[in-house]
């Protein structure tokens, strides 16, 4: 099967109501990344020095050498920046999630004790703060297991959240396979949590952020002053808060680093934002584990039909009748590049309609001819498909007066004689009077126009049928 692994639909046009505690309009989630002592460094057995996310923008790794300036910048995060953030959040009584690199936590026992005393969640940020894009799945898995082991040894309990950051394409699935994480954060794909299916496991994803993130103080295109960070956080908050007032509550993730936002020239911007957010009603400040537990309770994974995961036989058996008596359309659709975007009624309809639209006119004509007359002989003999029976009944075509039945019979015969296929209309969109009015109007069309309209109606019928079958 030609399957597209990325999910381009997500929660769709109408995301679920997260039902945040207390009816909150927005969940605000603060992450403090604790990486100091876990970064690339020859002292840590790495091949070169760190080159990422520091005051030295554009730094290059030094192979085989210690980079004293880089090391001292990271040390600032542990020695000064962390405590500045700790004082701010504890004084304001704002809950925090820490993404803790296991080796960094092991080198900072006092900071770990302070995190625990404050009631902060300590999630795992991996074994080392390095890039895993070129790691084999086996080696990355081994690092993940060692990170969990060391984290439990240092913190006193295993992590329930996972975020690698510099991850590989395998990271999320490896975390799902591990089986012990309430959530994985290696995604930037949404403003709400969502479920990721891997094998037999539904893994909750609580997406993170790279935009509302102080890392942009250390990138070429980023924040140059605290005021820019404040304004960006404020605008993000305002947009999501407004959506929450209109039934579209979301989550605002904010990413922080001790060595970046922990500088005196930046910390005040963060404090101003926190003061601003706290002046609003309906704001839930939460740890990521709180959000994960809430989502799993309120929106557990559903046993949804996933057309993109069906084999051909099951797919055709399920959807072969969506276009009346034309299973070849479903067979063709199954061979397309399907993905999560086709697991909804609108998405699957698009795949089926592509096959129908690309077929030659003579084959599409056979689809039209496969449709029954409205209130015709097949209906009287109860020989319609269950879909057609329900559709005609929805418009009252199963309860006609003698006069109405005679008029339908007259129109059916005249229409078929003129065009060579039965009159087709999505009866769920109509009642008896509007069906008769369309019948009488369309019978005056030329054949090309009516063939086009009949095909359009066939597609509409298919969509309505799919909406009864899929989300």
C-alpha cells in the first residue's frame, strides 16, 4: 500500500473542547529546559564542544577541544540562571515542568532537590543533549533506556514525560514502544494534545513549541531584547485566550532555558508576561503531566475506523458501496497515497472522488446507471440498497400519494428517455417538493450539462454516506 505517514488533518476544522479544569479558556504551560552539564563536551565523552543555543551565535564545534567560553555560558545557567527562575516561579506559585537531561541532572543535585521541593514535574530530556538524527534505532533506544535508569536514580522516580528535542524520525515511536510515558513532547504539530498510534499502543502527544521559546535569543532570526519576547508571548496569549472565549480553548507552551532567559536583561520580560496572564480570568497554569492526565481522562483514545490502515479487501468491503454498485472506485482509491488525512469523511471522499473524476465518461455513465429511479419499481419491490432505501425514506419518497407516485413515474420515464440514465439527486438535501422542482427544472438541461450535474450529485451522495460512517 502507498501510505503517507504524516498526519495533515489532526483535530480538523473543529478541535475538541479540552474542558480545562474550572472552565479555563486557556492552559498556560511553562517548560524549563535543564541542559547544563549534559551538552556536547569532550569531558562528557563527546567528539567536540557544544555549538548550539548560547550567546555565541553561529558558534562552531571544536573537535577534540574544550571550549572554555561555551562551557562557562552553560555553567551560568546552572549557577545563576536556574536560581533566578526558581525564585520567580516559586514566589509567583506557578507550576513548572522541567525537561531534564539525565546527565545534567546527575551533575546538579542541589538544583534537583529545589525542583522537587517546589513540586515541579521533572520530565526527561534524554540522556545527553545531543543530536540523534544519525543514530540507529537500536542505539537511540539504548540511550533512552539509560536516560530513564539514570533519571530514576537521581530524581527518585522514573520520568513520565519525554522530550528529546534534537530527535530522530524514530524518537516518538521508540518512546511509545517503551510504554511508560504518560506523554511525549517531540512534536510541534498542534495547540492541543493528540493521540499517536504506534503498533498496538496509543501514545499521547503533548506538543511543545519553538516559537514561544527563549531559544530565539540565540538564533540569527530571533529576539534581540526582552520586550520582543514579552510582546510575542502576549500576542500568543491574546490570540489563544480569544479563541477560548469562542469555544476553542487551547494550550500555550512556553519554552525557557536557564542560561538564556535567566539573564538579568531578559528575566523581567518573562515576569511582565506572567503578571499580564495572571490578570485574566480563566487561565489554568499547569504542568505538562497535569495536562496529559486531564486529556487522557477527558479525551481517551477512540477505537476509530482508519481507512488508510485497512487492507484492500476490508477497504472495498466497507466502502465499495459508497458509489452505488461501483466497488472499482474503492479499489482505485485504496491504491492512492492515503494517510491520516483520508481517515475522515471529507478526506476519504476526496480519494474516492478522484478515482471517479479521472474515469472515462463511459465508465462514469455506468455509475450513473447503477443508481435507482426515485420512488421507482425497485423501491416498490424493496430491492434498493439499504443506503438508497434510507435516503429515499428520509425525503418521504416511501410514503407517496397515488398522485405523487404517478408524477414521479412520469418524470422518471421522460428523464431516462432523454438522457439515458436515471435522475440522480442527493435526496438528504431536499424534501419532496424541492425534489420535484429540481426534477422538472433539470429535465430541460442539455445532455452535457445534465451529465455534469448528475456526476456532481453522485459525489454529494457519496459524501453524505461517508459522513454516516466516519468522523
